[in-house]
C-alpha cells in the first residue's frame, strides 16, 4: 500500500492524476484576485462616500420643501403684485424671536370686502366665523435645539430675502436655503454680503449700488455687528 | 470564474444600487412632502412652541392670554389722551399729545407705508394697490378708502385719527394689534405731514426753494 502511494505522489504532475480532486489548486482566474479585491475595495469606499454625502447633503434634507397649505395663499400676488410689506402680516418679526403667522383677522382686513365668495377663501371665512385657527403647515423649521432670533437679524440689517429667497415670486412658499449649521456659520463668519440698510430689510428686489461686500463692511462697522460663532450662540 | 461567484457578484452589485435608488428618490421627492430626515434625534422635542396646538388647554392654543381685567406692571395705560386720544368724555384731543420729532415722523412714514399704504396709497389719497385691485376685480362690496389728505380728515382732531387706527372706522378694521400707541401717534403725525404736503401751495415753500423753482 505504502509504496504505491509514494510512487503516485512523485510520479504524477498536479491535476492530471486519477485522484487530483484530493488536492486544492487555485484556478487560473484567481491569479488576478488581489487586483480585483483592491478595485472592489476602492469602489466600495467611493460608493460609501457618495451615499453618505448624498444622504446628508442639505439639498437632500431641506431645500425645495413646499408643503400644500390649507389656504392657497399666494405671496406672489400679495407681495409681488400688490407690493405689501412682509410686516403687514408678519408683525412680530422686528421685535420677537419668531416671525408670526398672521391671525385670520389680518386676512379679513381686506377679505371682509374683497373676494367675499371665493372658494379659496372658504377656510379663512370659516376660521373668522368660528374662531378656530387655520392649521398652516410650517415650512422653515429649525431643529428644536437651535435658537434663532428673527428680531436680532432684522435689526442688524439682514434682509428677509437672504434666507427666505424671492418670496414675492412664490405662488407656494418654498424653502430655498439649506438652514444647516454650516450655512448659518458661513454668514456668521462673513456677514458683509448679507447686510443692508435697515429701511430695505423687507425689500425683496433691493440690490446695493456697487459692491455688496463693501457696503456690508461699512454697515457692519457702523452698527458694530460682530456675529458670534460660539456653540452657545445658537445652542443655548 | 465559476458561475456561482459571478451570480453572487451580480446580486451584490444589484443590491448596492438599492440605497442609491432610494437616495435618488429622496432627492426627487414631491415638493409638498417633508424632506428626508436622516438623524432625527431631538430635532422635534416634546414641548409646545408659539402658535402651536396644545391639548392641555380647553381652547387648544399654546399661547395664553392674560386673564381678563389684569394689567401687567407698568402697562396701565391710564392716560386717556395718550392711549385713547380722548381729552374728556367723547371729545378727541385736537393735537398729538407728544412732541413730534424727525425720528417720530420717519417711524410714522415707515409704519404708514407698511400698514396704511396698501389701501390709502403712499401719498394718502386713497389710491392704494389693494384699492386698485378691488376695483379691477369689480368688487361690489369694496368701499373706496378715504382720501386722508381731504379737508374732512384735515379738520379731524388728531385723537380721531389715532382712534381710527386703534379701533377702525366703518369698513376699516382696527390696526391696534399691529401698531402700538407710540406708533399710532407716529402715523398720525405722518398723516398730518402728508396733508400738509398734498395741500401745499408755492407760498408755503421757503424763499430759496421758491426761487430755485422760478416762482
């Protein structure tokens, strides 16, 4: 028995003997396995980076949100066409952290006598009659662990348009800024391009004559604006 | 390469496309749907915010009003002339019970252009954009806004104008919620300025200005 085995081991080339299945020999395609694994690993890293970046990108998480509202109120008509100031409705924006959504009474200032039978305004009339508030859907919503103050920004001369975009052209209000921490910090580090004279804060179409950064730098110096970038500025 | 391995690789590639597909879909959500929230921890906390619903109170409103008949400290508003524009009984004060200054007029102009100009127009003559639109729409229920520079309003005591802003008049609603007593007097002062400007004659101009205009 033993001599037979020995003869077999020495005399046969691998893979050609009658029992070559007993021994494992890497097939030829595995010669390039190392390169293939390297390529796959690289591809995997790229894949993960793209996926994580895509999932966490502000474009993905915030921009473009334009919820349907219970009343199809058009900013483009009221602000763009009729030229009404933001503060006609958002009264508290200059004095409070929050820019209020107006009470139904504000709508009824005009709609008591204008478009009194319009279907679009049915919910407004019902609210005015019953006192039940209209359930508007919030568009711009910062995380609850972020402190933001409208009054501070408006008083410093940051225009509404800087964060909210051309609301005067919006049929349905849409979020245009990412409202992310990086985006906030960008302006807190360099507010100059977004500063304007106080009287133009609500003007949607105002553009400075000359260089906005230059005007901003002047306004910043005049009003002693120095936005903080401490954690506790917003996370308090 | 053995077939099973090829199949496994193909399945892996196919599965890896699924998250990408979901990401693409999240990026192309219909505009009216809330955006994808990847890490939602503590974004929405369980406390009640301004202008939100609250099941705790019978009226379901989070923001509370002061109990009826109470006055916050230092907010008594006892001065009838300043806070109600009334001299005695139902007689309006003739003049503004405050010193009219340039900053006050500037403030009055700003507030007038926000809250009054939509109907009364920036020059106060009743030709605001809302009025123009109501006319264009042929609204039968619309009452044209008063020309604030007309003799009728010029003759009105300042307290009457203040009261109109605070409480409304005829079809005009109250703007008391939008304009504080201070702002109401500032707007009253600006209305007086508009009346002056709209009813001015060349004789009212300073001599130099008249000379410059060739009068």
